[in-house]
C-alpha cells in the first residue's frame, strides 16, 4: 500500500507536528510528512521542521489582508504540489473557509483542548477552568464548516486538579495530545476511520486502545 502523504498546517510551537513526525520515524505510522506549511514567520514549528528534515514553506497570511480565500489558495497549491492526501492542523490559528474544506473533504484532522462540544474556540483550557469543570481533555475531529464541530474521531478525558492554573492544566492536556494525535493519524492512514453522518466508526482490530478516561 502506498504511503499516505501528509501536509501539516501550523502557526506556533509545532509540538504536535513533532510528535507525529517522530511516530512516523519510529515506524508507528505508515506515512510521510510531505510538507509543513506555517503562516507565521519565525514560529517554532519551522525550527522543528528543519531539525526533523521535513520540507517546509512559510506562507504569511498577513499580506493577504482580509482575502482569506486567496491565502488558502496559496496553501492549497502547496498541498497539491506535494500530493497531500491528509491535512493535519497542528496549532493552526486560522479558521478555514468552506472553499478550502471542499478541497479535502473528510481529509482534514484537527485537535482541540477540550471535550467537544464543550468549550469550543480559541481558549478551551481557560474556559473549562472559568466554568469550574472537574474534567476536561482533548478532542480530535474531522474539520468541517462549523467551529470545532466536525465529526469526532477520538477523545481523551483529563482531570482538572484543585488549584490548577491554565498553564498546568494545558501542560497535562498537551502530554495526552502527543499520544492521541499520532494515534488518530495512524487510524486515518490505515483506513480504519469510517464516517457516517456525524458519527465516526473506528476499526480497533489489532490496535491497543488508549486508557479511558
């Protein structure tokens, strides 16, 4: 079977990008990261790509102003140039337009630091703490035109401790992101994900499930 070619979109540190790249290097995922596209010049993800030997390109969104589709067409062109079969959002701080989503239907994975549909948006950890939640976590889902509302692939619960700061809780959630995101990518590239409406059915045969909660 041909190896799936992955395109990663990142805006920040790129730690989830690195966790996936390392899982590929270890042979846990039968795929290749074809390109990292970063929209923020100087972001940490670029340094990680250089260290990992992953091809990368910087497409700064700022010169495009409010023309979101023009920016996305540039990103799309880069993805298609590298024959990308799966797009992985790894801390990509841009809301994708319907145009871009139509180019990769059910082929865009996103990760969010809450148990969706609770606490969508840019501040999932902060909002969970402000709400007094006792449990939060992370969700990996297929991106669609809603805000953090696409079909859910995997979730992992993480307890909120008494006296948690946003930084402490975010660090514990991130530890599990580095476990769960490579697993979700593995499930996708092995054809183990089937989408029916809003439900995602996962074939776990021969794969150890992550601990719950």
